[in-house]
C-alpha cells in the first residue's frame, strides 16, 4: 500500500470512528465533539485531479449537515464513510455551479438508495434555490418512475441576509456577502450567503464565496473556527498574463477586480480572521495552482502578518 493510500485509509477509518463515536456518545447522553470535514477544496470551473469541488460536512451527533454540494460530493461522502441517507439538511451558499454541481447526483443516489434512514431532506439556500431544486427534481422524473419507492420528500427553505434557523440543537445564522458586488448580469443581483453554525461545543463560520465584507466579519465575530475561501490573486493574474498574452486591459481589469473584490486575497483573508477575532482559520476553495508547498508557505506568511491564530490549508477529506 502506498503512503498516500495508507494515509487515506487511516483518515477514512478515523472519520468513521468519529462518526460512530458521535452517535454512540449522543445515545448515551455523553458530550460529543463536532467535526468539520472538507469534502472538496477546489474552486471551479476547471476539474482537478486531486481536489474535488466545494463541499463540506459538519458532523454533529447523529445529524450530519452538508454544506455546499460541488461536483463529486456524493463520491467524497463515500470516501469519508458518511452515508447519503444520514443527511437530512443541506445548506447552499450560492448558486454558482461549482457549489451546486453535485446536487443532482446526490439527490438521485439518495432516492435510489432507499435505506431505512431516508426521510425528508431540507435544502436551505439563497433565493433561486427552490427553482433550481424543482428543476432538478423535474429532470429526475423519468428515472424516478423506475424506482421501487417514492423519491424522498424534500423541502426548500430560501434564506436571506440575517436569517436564522435551527437544525436540531445547531443554530444556523446567515448573512449576505459581497461575492456578487460587481454584478453586471440581467435581472436582480443574486444573493451569496455565508453561514455561522453555533453548536453546543463550538462555533464555526463558513464564508462560502465572498470578497471583503463587513457582514461576514460581524458574522464571524469570536468564532472558534473560520473556514474561509482564498484566492491567490497575484499567482492567478500572473498565470492569466502568461496564458493569454494578448488579453485586453478591460478584460484583465475585470478579472483582477473579480479576484480581489468578489473573492478574498490572502491578505484579506488574514484581515477578516483578525478583525473577527476567530481562534483558528482554515483556507479552502483553491483556484489555479494553489496548493504547492512553497506557495502555501508564502500564503501562510502573508496571512500571518495580520492573523496570529492557527492557520491551516485544507486538502480533501481533512477534518477540523
Ligand atoms: Zn466558488
Ligand atoms: Zn462563486
């Protein structure tokens, strides 16, 4: 067995043990610890051979919560030994395809599984989520007709800035962020959400995709763990200039503004963590070449200029 395979097996086994322990602990009324699992750490839209697209699971007692459902989420759940049937709550940060591309497969597989744990699933997300899920369900109709049981019931709850809901004893609060700051499409500006999960043992904030945002800073105030997106804008812009030497100034400036105002540069991620006063920071949602050891060392240094707590860069299936 290669070192990588051995590591993966150990990680999977330890996660399984954690999941079992959470359930057992809950059943016995013992204290339990929440676990945040990074299922996918790669930003879209380009598929990556070693990283799946954005998806995460918050394991708490017997109610795992799926947070974003990027392409490959169902497979990543299987690698993490988390049964699809065990998930009854899904939170979607925004409707960009890298955060929703795995939902069709996730719902379809859940329907076909039909295990004893299968029951109503509630999908939370920004305005537009109901139309998206209804459309997916409609597209499943011909396949679902062959199923021995009815497709699982589902409910969609659309959230907006300041919404708060509870999933068991987990309080979930959301704010709108700045990911669509430069919106130039037709129709109303879409909404992108960041989430705060207040659990009995700790608080976790997930930025989703965002640029610098006072709303997110306030949401993350005092959190134990901040899971933040990151955009290595300098590297990405260098790559853009290298790969498209004839790029127009207008297009270059548009991309630069998108990277630095609708995503978080390392400096901005460090400032967010510092201003919010969080205890630990995990970076995810890597674009382009992000992930090389020398690059991570450089980015960690930049973030550390502002934020002095724990800084970790996630890889797929990492647990925090
Ligand atoms: Zn994204
Ligand atoms: Zn996005």
